[in-house]
C-alpha cells in the first residue's frame, strides 16, 4: 500500500509488486495495439499514467492478461521473478518476430526483512509514462508485421519456484537469431527495478538496401 | 682692518673693552669693524699690548665725514648683523626644530631601544626556555635512544635465541624429515615388496583358479560319469526294487498263502483231513516259505552288497580323483615349497626390518608407527611454522624498533636543527641588539653633537646637518635589516608554498592517473554491461539459476475459432447479399434464370447449411458460456456470501464503467445492497441509502477510506450480518 506523506511515499513490497504487474498489463496491451496483433476496434480507451491508454475489450485476452498479472504479482512478492518476456510470433510459421523483454531486479533485503522504501508516486508514474511513450513510438523503427501474429508470455523465474497449474516449464525460450536490440527507459520503485528492451528480427530487405 | 680715530668720550667705568665680533657677511667678512671706546683713563700702566696699535692710531682721528662713514658703515654692519641675527634666529629655530625632531627621534629610539631590550630579554628568556626544552628533549631522546638500544639489544638477543631455536628446530625437522624419508623409502620398499607379493599371489591365484577350473571341469566330468553310474545304479536299484517288490509280493502272496493255509489248517483241524497230506502241504509250504525267505534274505544281502559296492565304488572314485589331483599338484608342491621358502625368507627379512624399527613389534604396528611418525612430522612442521611466524614477528618488531630508532634520530637531528636555528636567532638578536646599541650610541653622540652645536650656534652648521643626515641613515639601517628579515621570511614562505604546490601537483598527477584507471574500468564495465544486456536481449539465461515458464495459451485456438466464425459470418453476409441480388435478377429475368436458379439454389442450400451450423455453434458457445458464468456466479456467491450483479455503463466522458451490485446472502431485506463502480482498474464504493446508515458508513470510513480495503469491509459486513441472522 502506498500512503501519502509530505514529499515521498512509502512503498511496500506488495505495493511495488502491484505497480509492476499493473505496468506489465498496460504495457502488454499497448504493445498488442501498436503492433496490430489485434485489430484497433478491439481496444478501448482509458486514462492511466496521465496518458490515454488502450485496453483490449476481448474477454479472452483480458482474462489471460489478468491471470498473468495475478501470477506475476505473486512471484514479485516472493522475489522469485527475474524476467517477463512478451513474444510476438507469426501465426502461420510460428517464427519469433519480436521479443519485449522486461527484466526485473529485486531488492532482496525488502523481501527477506519486510522493510519498506520511500519514493514519490509521481516520480514512478513519470518513469512509467516515459516507457509507455517509448513503446508507442517504437513503431517508427520496428519493422512492419505484415502477417497475422500471435503473442505469448514467458516468465524467467528462480529454479525453486513451483510451477502453477496453468503454467508449464518450457525448454524453448523463443529466441531470435542475430536480433536487433533497442534499450528503452527503465523505472524503479526502490524495491523492483524494471528494465525494458525490445529485440526484433533483422529486416533483411532493409539491410540489403543499406 | 680699518681703524678710525675714535671721538673722545665721557668716562666710563673701567671695563675690558667689549669686542663684538660680527659673523662674516659677504665681502666684508675679511674686514672687522671694531667699535672702540675711549678708555676712561689713559693709564699707561693699564695699557694692554693689544691696544698699542690703537694708541698709535689715536693719532689718526677722523673728521665728521669719517664719522658718518663710520656710522653708515656701522649701520650697514648693524643691519647686516641684524640680518645675521635673524638668520641665526631662523637657523636657531631650525636647529631647535631639528633638535625637537632629534629629541623625538631620540625618544622613539629610546622606546625602540627599550622595546628591543624587552624583546631581547624575552628572546633571552625564550632562548633559555627553548634551551631548557631542547636539553630536556635531547635528554628524553637520549633516554629513549638508550631504552630503544637496550630493547633492541634484548630483541637481538631474543632474535639470536629464536634463531638458535629456529636452527635447532630446523635441524630437528631436517632430522625428522630424513627419518621420515628413510621410513618412506622403507615403506616404499615394503610396499613394493608387498605389491610384488600381491602380484605373485595374484598370479598364483590365477594359476589356482585355472587349476580349480581344470579340477572343476574334471570333477564335472567325473560327476557326469558318476551321474551316469548313478543312473545306471539307479536303474539297477529300480530293477532290484522291482525284484524286491516282486519278491515282496511273492512273499506277501506266500504269507497270504501261508495264512490261508494256516486257516485251512485250522479249519482242517476241525474237519478230519488226513494229517499226512496236510503235513506234506504244510511242509511244502514251509519249505517254499523258507525258500522265499532265504531268497528275500539273499536279495537283501545282494542289495546291501550292491549298495556297499556302490559306496565303495564312489569312495574309490573319490580316492582316484584325489589321487589324480594330488598327482597333478605334486609338481606344484615343489614350486609351493620354493615359494614358501622365499616367503619365509621375506618374512624373516620383514621381521628383521620390524625389529630394526623402534617401537614396532608386528606388522600392524608398522602402520601405527608410520601414522605416529607422520603426526610427529606434522607437529614438527607446525612447530616450524610457529617458529617461523614467531621469527617473522620478531623481525617485524626489530623493523619497528629500527624505524623508531630512525625516528628518534631524525627527531634528534630536527631538535639539533631547532637548536641551531634558535642559536642563529639568538645571534641575530644579539646582532640586532648590538646594532641597536650602536645606533643608540650614535644617536647619543648625535644628540650630544647637536647639543654642542646648538651651544656653539655658529660655525659648522652644515657639517652637523650632514652628520645628522648620516645618523638618520644609520637609524634607517635597522629598518632595512628588518625589511631584509621580513623578505627572508617571505622567501621561506614562498619556498614552502612552492613545495606545497609541488606536492599538490604530484597528488594531482596521481589523482589523474587514478581517474584514468577508473575511466578504463568504467569502459570495461560498460562493455561488460553491454555484453550482458545483449545477452539479456537475446534471451540467454543460466539453467542453474533460472527456469522458463510459459502460460498455457488458448487464445490462438480461440482466436482461430473466432476468426473462422468471423470469416464465415462475413462470407454469410456476402452470400446473403448475392442471394438477394440473384433473387432480384431472377425476378427480372425469366427462363434463363432457371438454369442459374438450380446452381444458385444448390449454393444457397450449402450456404444455408453453413449458416445453420454456425448459428448452432454460436448458440452452443452461448449456452456453454452462460452455463459456465452461472456456475461461476453461484460459486462466487457461495464462497464469498454475496450475490453479484454486473452492469455496464458509460460515463459522460466516454470511458466505460462497470457497476457491481452486491447483496449479502445474510441480508435481512432487499434494501441491503452495496454498489461499487469499477473503472480502469479502480474500484470505488457508491453511496446509497444502505451505506449512508451510521453503522455501515462507519465501517466504510474505517475499512474503505482509511485502510483502503474493500474485501475487509465486505468480509466484516458478512460476519456481522451472519451473526445477526443466527442470533435472530
């Protein structure tokens, strides 16, 4: 829970986990909209982080993302989550076209001792806002996805994590060979630090032209 | 000299003739005007030799003109004299000013002198104190030096002792090492011999194994033979048994026959049969019985003999096999004897070796002895290490004492330098004092001269001024010296500052080098970070620390179905439109449409079928969804105790809002409803008539507004309504 104080707000582990999982939900929706994985008409406009954000109206995707967020929040509170990767693949060939990598650094002292940290909510929101703007502007340099695509989510966790019922251990990390990488901004709640990076398949035609 | 004849005058009292000498004025300085007055009596007795020339000139008396001339001259001389007086007065004033100045200067110099004397006294006192302090320091440093020397001597003796101990320990360690080496060599020899023996024994074992195999094979062959024989004997035994059984059966028949005969006999005894025939029968039977018994006995004997024969045969065979084995092993016996001899020799050698090793009486003791020796070696090595450590400590202490000694020496040198500096200062102060005293003397002489000059007030005014100027120059010399001293001090300060600047410069260079190294490290770390980020971006992970989990994703399947449904729906609409167009066209055209009709009707039928299937599928999905949602709703109601009704609305700003109406299953009436609005991830309670009651509003304030927890509020409300319900 974040409670208001004069200049800085107290951030607990649960609050930080909620912020990060909520961020991931909105980021996933934004990526799905911007990369046209789902049609535009299936998204609805809401206000979040001081920006007009788009959330999917598709019940299946909504429930998938909400279940995902719940599990991510649980792992974040336990300090077991290392990375979350949203993978965009071709529906026909199954080839991985883009990997949106959200790596998470957890302050283990907070997880072990249950202490809290102080950071202004506004500052965190500002940092998240910057990342959302970068995701929206990524269409300028990411290659066009001409074919029908689907998405998948991978979670990199500690080896001692029990695999939940709706999850399965995957030996395939869905990597891209020789990817192009673009590092985006990061945000820090003083308990969890999230670094964003997008790696995408090198567009060979553009490279030939260059 | 112009001498005029004086006018005779009135008598005056007898006085010596006043002579007024005028200061030399201009060109008349070579002429002296003497105002001569007639003496009151021309007493020849009183005539002085001086006036003799004048008496002679009395004869030369001037006329009035002469007098006037004399008067004029006198007046001129007077004016000149007055001028001279004025000059003298001005000079006197100047001189008095100069005297005042000199007096003031004298006073200042006196003050300076007294100040210098005070400073001198203070400097002397300081010098004395410094001298005393220096002496004390020197004494202290001497004492410390003595102590340090004593301690260093003690430490040296200790060091020598420790070195001797170290040497002894080294020698003992060397001896122990030699012993251990010897023992190890012996061990090596023993182990080698043991290994050789082992090899030999292994070879023997191999041979024995081969022999045993051979013997086993032989035995098996013998066994087979024996088996055959056993089988044959068994067959014989069976035959004999059969024979025995036959005999037994015969015996039993005979016995039975006998019993019958006896019965007959007994019966016959009652019937009067001729005794002779019966006797003969009985005799025959008895004979037969006897014969049979004898045959049975013989058969038994034969059987037992046969068994004995078999046993004997077996024993014979065993003996034969033993004999053969013994014969086979006879040649090996010699080898074994040789081996035994060798082993005995080795054993004796071992025993001798064991006897040589002190503290060892048997083979097991060797290991114990070796372990004990190893422990001894380890202990000695530990001791050696301790001694080395102690030695190093002593060396460190010695280094420390040497450093302290050096420090004290440097301190002594510094103290000496201080003393020298103080002495130089004292000398300088003495020099200053002497200069000041000289200056004082000079001033004194100058003042005296000035005084005498003032008294004389004539002659050598200019020379006195020159002297005064010289004295003032002399007076300025100490100032100059002071300034020189200040300059020197300033130079020292400058040199010190230069040294500081140099040291700062060096520090700056070192810091710059450090900064460069840090920059290099920074670049290296950045490159590492870049590599790691590239690895992260690529998705690499370590399987020891990380596992990759994937959520079961049915969206693609659902998406496929949805897409097919959508595609089919769009196709359906298109076909419907086509159908409408065709029907219109059909209505316009006549027969030509019949052909098309049949084709189109077929297609229409197909499309209608597709529509029907899709509609059925859609209804099925709807029913399934309705079922599932109803199940979910019922489960939620039963689990959480609230009936939830969901209602989609839209705000004025276009953002959709979902309203949830919750009614507890323990509610007393239908008005007890909670309303919540869910918008963009935020849930807010909506006030209504039920929540505005005092009890509920209090709970809303505590749980929802202060603690920001709606589940706690609903749970508390559920418990309260449950309690109310159960109590009522």
